C-alpha cells in the first residue's frame, strides 16, 4: 500500500493494489474529516493490502479520529474488494447509492445516498460534503463535493493515469459526458480520483493531460468526442454504398472488430478488447441520436446522419 499522504487539511490519501485496468495498478482511498472521519473506497481484495489498509484505519482511530462509515463510490470489484472485511473488523456501516447496493446483494448497506444528500463531519474544522449522483460509468456512481473546501472525490469519473472505461452493458456514454460537463462547472481546487494522484489546480504534473480539475474534465469530454468522430468516420468508410434495401435489412453492417481497427488505429492492439467495449458504448449513444444504426450483426451510418 502507498501512503498515507495528507493532500489537504482533513484529507488523507492511500493507494492499495487492486485488480484494476492497466495502466493503473492501485485504487485510492481517502480519509475525510478532522474529527469524525469518513473512509472512502474500501477497495482492495488483496489480503496483505487489506492488512495494511486496516492498520492505517486503526491508526487514524488511535490518533483520535472517530470513524463513522465506509463510503463506496460504485460497485466495481476494484472499489469494493475489502468492503465486507473492513466493515466487519472496524465495526463500520457501509454507505452507497441504491443502485450500487442492488448490485452488491452480499453486502449490507446501512445508508443509501442520492443526489443532494449531505454528509456532515464534526471536528475541530467541520466538513460538509454533498453527494452528486454521476451515472455513466456505473449506474450508482456517486461523487462527494465540499464547496467550502473546493474539493471533490470523483471516483471513476476521471483518472490522472490511464482513462475510464464505459461498458455498454451498464454504462451510458451520453450521461457520462453530461456528468463530466457538470463536474467541470464546479469551483474546485482539487479533484480526488480513484486512480492516479489527486489533481490540484496549482500543480501541473509532467505527462498530465490537464493543469486543473476543470481542464481534466473538459479534456475527457474532448477526448471522447474526438473518438466519436473517428467512429463515425469509420462507419461511413466501411459501409459507404452498402445501406440495405427495405427487403435486405441484414446487409451492409460493419463489425465491431472492423470498426475498432479503424477508429482505434492509434491505440495499441493489446488495448483493443477494452476499446471494443468503449466503441460499442459510443455506438449505442449514436444510435439513440439517429447517427448510427444496427445492420444485422453490424453497424452502419444512421438514417439522420
């Protein structure tokens, strides 16, 4: 486990190894509060990492913190791997969105949070965090926003290393982009992602795509829309002149593999299985907008394009 590091007054950061998507190798957890403390992201399923995580949490309590709960941003395995053990051994309740709780029936959630719910943490310097329901990556994804501190825990909305996968089965690309735009409107000094270092407005790290939280959110939107343009161009190139006649609705479609090879030609082939998922999520969005259409087992340009 990496850390702990105090990244802001009343905010500590640790990173534990998890089975997450490369290039990330760790998932971040945060301790929020100066008296009452909320532990965010009981992530790791790895036993040795769990032992170190528990030692960190108990160290906070020994130093005077009053641990109040374990907060889960969403249900993915690299975010909840330690939830059951940590809740049991620390005697803490689990908090999450209802859609997250529904996807984790083996866990008991004492509080189901939603958009606008407040979490007040008492202490020498009280903190007040507001829940933001930010689906797109996952149906129950929650961020935490402290306007007075200029801080936001952003989970898997963005990462300061790698990118964020939107899977077609449970993700929603259009909603994800809308929520990124909403986050970009917040007045933030620092964003606290689940993967990679916190992103602070006053620091620019070498190799970082953005110099501030707002710019990072906007960078993610630009990146997705540029990729979407490449997908539309690939659709047009692969299905030009091949639109089906009314009695031949199974013809003329480009396969996902064909589209990946064109739309992700700037991405290493080893990443194409993940790219294929993002591609399909984009296609579902384009289909809703009338800009793509299913053609048998493939895809083509939509009727309104």
